[in-house]
RNA sequence: GGAGGGGUUGGGGAGCGGUCAAACCCAUCAGACUGUAAAUCUGACGCUUCGGCUUCACAGGUUCGAAUCCUGUCCCCUCCA
C-alpha cells in the first residue's frame, strides 16, 4: 500500500476508497504506465441508483479525471437473474420492460457525473444483455462450465451465507456469479478492460472473473473493492425511515437530497467529504477538524458539493438558499415541498389537522393530533395550540402558509 | 409419509376465555438539552365524526364474552422416515 505511483490509486488510497485489491503493486505499475479501462457493473433494480452506489460512481469519476477510461456496465442481462450477494431472499424477477425502464432512469445519473464519448478517456456505457441475452445454453456450459467447480462456488460468501442460514438459493441465482465472471472476461476482450471495481460484496464475483479470464484467455486482470459504507453509529448508509436516498431528482427532490447530507453526523463528515466530494484533501482536513457548532459549516459544504455533483450547481444553490431561509432566518424557502389547495376551500376555513395531512406532514388525523398535542406542529412558525383551529385565508403570508412538523419537516400551502 | 412446534400491531417478542388496541425491546415520531450533530432524559406510537370502529395467518364454530377453546384451509419451522 505504500508509495503508489499512479495518480488514481493515490487518490483512492488517500480518500479511503479501497477495501481489498488484488495485486495492487502490479496494478499500480500498469496504471502509471498509461491509461487503462476499468468497469463497474450496476444492476437495473430500480429507476434510480441510491447513495449506496455513489461510492462506485465516484470511483469511475476519479478514474476519468486521472486519465483512464471508465466503463459503465449496465446489467441488462444479469438483472434478469438477480444477484444473491448479501441477501437472504431471492429478488423478485423483473420483466424486460421494467429493466429497460430502470436502465433509462439510471443512465441519467451517469450522464450527470461522467463524460461519455469516443475519446480515449471518455466513458462508455455497455449493456451485458448484448452478450448474455443470446447465449446458447450447451455451448456456454461447455465453454465456461469446466472452469468452475461447485466445491469452490460453495465457498463464496454469497452462496455460503445463504446456505448457512438455511435460506433457499435457487439454481437461477447460483448462476449469477458465473455470468458476472463471464462479463469481466467479455469486457476484457471487447474493450480491453483490465480492472473491475465494486462494493465489498462483489469481491467473490470479481475474483471469479479474473480467474476465468486467466484460464480461458491467459489474461491478468485486476480487482478492487470499496468498503461497505456505514454511518458512525453502524447503520447502513442511505437508508432512512422515509426511504432510500435516491440520486435521481425524480425519486428525491434536490432539497431533501441536500438535507440528507446536511444532517450527517459529526463523526461522518470527514469520511463523507473524502468519498463523496472532490474537495481537496487539505481543505477536508481543515473542515473535519472544526469543533463544536463550526462543524456545521463543513456539513453545508458537504451538502453543497454532493448536490452539485449529482443534481447540478443550480439545484445545490437553490437547496442551500432554502435551507438558509428556513433554518437560519426562520422563514420559508422556495424549495420547500409545496401543495396547492383551492382558494375557495381556504376561504371557507380549513381545519389544521386536515391541512397538515394535505401538506403531507401526517398520514392520519391521529398522527397530526398527536403532533399538535406534543407541541411539534407549527403554522407560520407559531405553535398550533388546538386541533380545532380553523385556518382561513388570512393565515396567508405572501400568498402562502408555512407548516412545520417538528424542527426539520416543513411544507408550504398555497391557495389556487 | 409420520411426530411435534408455530403464524400477534414496522421488526423482534409476550399474552393463552373477560381487567387486551394487546407487556417489553428495537425502530420511528415529538418535546427538553444543543449546533438542522451525537449521547442523554421525557412523552407518544391502529383508525376515529371521540359515540365508537377495525386488528392478533384465513374461513367457519362454541361462548354472555375469543388473540386466547374447537373445526377446516393456507403458510413456516423442528425431529423421524
């Protein structure tokens, strides 16, 4: 791990991206000689990737920045199987249409973070459906099958854990690792790809690909994995009560995305800045050393930087402005979730409880009443004292009513 | 195929004829303290027109009364073959 020569690996090391790597010295030598191609595979399990995948995407970005060629592999083919790694249950099988649709959604985030094209260090996107969809069973088995022993496959975590927990592992899923191994070899042949990266749960799959390519084609390929990113209190990152933190605007508005980062725990700020932003290391060291409430400045920078990367500079600015307006001035920022209600209904008088539900700040009347009872409900920053309060048009402030549930959840109501 | 054990409110897990909307833990939400942090403390945590109403796998039944008893169905687990 010492004295790495290639810029890419230096960056990765410095920013704590590396969990495991195969033959790091040789890889370093190769990468410092000249540009290489490396890939990461993404399953098309949803219309957007979430922050759990952001580490991988950042690696591809650094790869490109340091002059190498990123290959984004869309798992159009493998998504039809479902990766059993790290899961106790089989994934629900998806139809081709859903996979297509998901792929289109996921593509947008890569367009945002990587430069695609035909130049040497331009990123390319490939779909493993290209070579997997039309595989013929018997020839494939004869070509690839002899290189895998069941004995060895049983030792990989994705298989072993499932079996140890006595959870079923179908033959379908059992094939996943073979197909991913085949992918690596295929990419090595088609795009001269020599490195596969991925999350730590992909280690087994990556190693399989390397071995297959070595045996079939005599190629020396490399693998590198990132650690599983958890929060300081040991939870999987990016899973909040309200759902996953999606990278696409369509799945999660920029303001909420920004807030997620702004609410990072003190202990995670430095690590997240290293992994999810391109802020220079000196600056990060300065920011993470901030004590007391000053660390909030670092959190704002974190939120701004990540939002800028994933959603663009304008979205980041707007989100920050809204947060500033809402939390510091105690006003109402434009980016807050907004709902419209008919002006006539408001004229007639609207019960607070119903209004909170309309604004999405409560799922049931009981829930809102509880909120009011506990003193967490505010209307235009004044505590709602009674659940019988009737809100009328004179509550409008610059044409809008600000509702708050607790300190962090705010919404605007406008009359139409 | 045989013998047992079980399916309870987001998760775990009590309850085993009435006092059960159902202990407790976790998660979640709110309040206090702070810094839109963590930790801690407090409270809440099915729905409701506040009269009640719908929940304890599903469908029936016994009973004044069932999550609790009986019958059937579906699912899960353990052991034997």
